[in-house]
């Protein structure tokens, strides 16, 4: 049977005390993490989630999108599809009825937000999007706006 070396016992004990010292020190320091998902932190206003459509100031029933197609044509990733709309009674401009964003290919470059002539696009603060397929990353931003309006 091998004899335990007293030097290695002392070294082990010193290492244990140093390790415990680090743990005890950290125990009394301010908490820098949060208990997600029970707890969430405030998102920075500069955070870039997926793009969202912004409501019209004069008529919150519609978005500011006039279906010009500039964003769809400018997107370097081809992430914007089916930007469609209709001309409604009493409206001077088209109203968007469909706007598909494929977030799985979006690089969040912001070109669509910059080129929009009516400031109809902004970055959302959604950071916890999950899904099982690419399909789960395709959003109809018009439907999403309708949902946001009612909640
Ligand atoms: S942020 Fe960039 S990549 Fe994403 S949809 Fe807009 S233009 Fe396309
Ligand atoms: S550029 Fe703006 S107004 Fe034009 S289709 Fe895109 S979101 Fe709508």
C-alpha cells in the first residue's frame, strides 16, 4: 500500500483554503447575474432585435408602411418577402397587409430601417426568440403589429 506524502497533504489543504477564500469573497460581492427567466433585465435602447413595424401616429390601426418595397429591394440578405398592401377607402396611401421577415437570414445590418422613407421600421427589443425550425424564425410583421396593438 502506497504511503500518503505529508507534503502533498499540506499542498492540498493550502489549495482548498485558497479556493474557499475565493468562494467566500464572491459570496459577499454584489450580484451581477439575474435569475432568468424568472427575472429579466432592462434591455438597452440600442439593442437590435428583429425589425418591427411602427404604428402610424395619426391612425394607430395601421402601420407607417406604405408598401413602397424599398426595404425588400435593399436588403442584402434577401430576408424580406411578400411586402404587400391594399388601398383602403379614405386612405391616401397603401396600407400594409403582409410583411414577411425571415429572421434566420437577417444580419441585423439596419439598411431596411435606414432606407424606409416613412420610418416604418425599428428594431424590437425581443431577445429570447426560440424555435425548432427555420419556419419559426419567419414573422409576418403586420400580424405581429396587430398582436402588439391588442396587448
Ligand atoms: S436588418 Fe439588414 S439583413 Fe435584416 S432585414 Fe433589414 S436589411 Fe435585411
Ligand atoms: S421601406 Fe418602409 S414603407 Fe417601404 S415597404 Fe419597407 S417598411 Fe414599408
